[in-house]
C-alpha cells in the first residue's frame, strides 16, 4: 500500500512511501499435490504420444503433454515456503503486491518475485568509537541495540540496505549523544554520561528509533556497553579525581573536629589537632589498608 508521508515539509510535494499490506495467497499444500499430478500427467502424455500414437493423434498428445507440463511447472513455481520469524515481500514487475507473514506453504503468482525479510529480533553492537564529550575530553564509547523489522515494505523499498542503514544510523546517534553530554559533571547537577546512565540510555534509544523509523525498524532496547576516558587522558583524569577525593577528605576531617569540639569528648590543642588531621587524612586518602595503633600514653610519648 502506498501512502503520503505526513512528515513532508510544508510547501513541498508530499513524498509517497510504501507501507506493508497483506499479500494474496492460497494454501500451497493442495497446489503442491496438483502440481505433482500435472507434471506426472504431462510426462505420461509425452511418453504415450511418442510410443503409441501416430499422425495427428501423436501431435495432439505431445502438445497436450507440453501444456500440462507447463501448468504443473507454474503450480510448483508459485509455491512459497515461509518459516517462523521471516516474511516474504511479493512484487510483480517492480510493483509491490503485499507481504506474507503467516508461516507455512503458500502459493502466489508464479511470475512474482518473493524477497525474504527476517522479522526476528536482532542485536547490533557498535564498534568502539572515540568521541569528544561536551567538555572536549576524548572518550571511548560503544553501545548495543536490540531491533526488529516491523514494516517489511519500508525495509525493502525505503532504503537501499536496511541492515547497513540501521548500523550507520546507530553509530551516528551514539556519537551525537556522546558529544552532547559531559562524561562527568562533578556534582553540578547536570546530566552526565557516567552518573546518569538510565536517562542517557533512554535518550539514546529515542534518537536511534527516530533515525531508523523510515526503514520500518523498531528499536526494542539500547544500552551503553563501553564508556571510559580515552587512554591519552585517562591518567590525567585519574589524578584529577584523586585531587577531588583529597578535597572531600579535608571536609570530612573538618566536620569530625567540629563534632568532637561540640560534643566535648576531648580537648585538643593546636598540635593535637594537627596530629589528628594528619592521621585522618592518611586513613581517608591512603590506597592501602591502614593498621590501627593503640597509644597507651599521651601524644608526646
């Protein structure tokens, strides 16, 4: 079926696109039996015409045998098996006649072309791409997309190769999403690729679905499978994260000293406070497990 594209820009002629419709077909089992019978009957007529008949009767039997053979060949030629999870797009002389989705043996016009289209759910994993995020930092990103053909007519006639179309549009969407958000916003409250995976995934799925809709494809799910800084800046970003951790540790130490002072647990002079700050920073920032030391005397012994 051909309909006008409602998304055509105002003022421009509407683009007609082909949408899926059911193709005419009949049960192929009976036609298969009939075709086999016709082929056998045609062979029998040819044999009888060549052996027993003579004169005009011989010509008649041979012609009849040839016609019956042609009829049997056409019956067998129109048989179309359809497996579960696939469909057959039927076209005659370049014109779309419809799609057969029901599994089984069908018979259609023997002169029509039947193009197989898989309607199974497929996985597509993009190649690892290096993209600059919103802050200009190079990151490595990859995603997996679960998709399925919903409109076989659009998949065949709207694009040249719908599998390649989905792959290219998916990679384009992944790159666009990666460049639209920062990898890490460091608690600023804005969306980031690392801290807001669910929201980013939803937006990625919506963008991919919009890009591949014209090919009759539906996106079921998409997920990021790889997200990290590029190797050339990974060490620098690690040092930056370590510096942020030290700043956070200083705030925790300050809060601990304030709580001790408010509770009146212990009275610390400036030297004892400096010692406690040093010990707490070692505990909070050390990369290895610290061993507690029990001091039975004073801080000066």
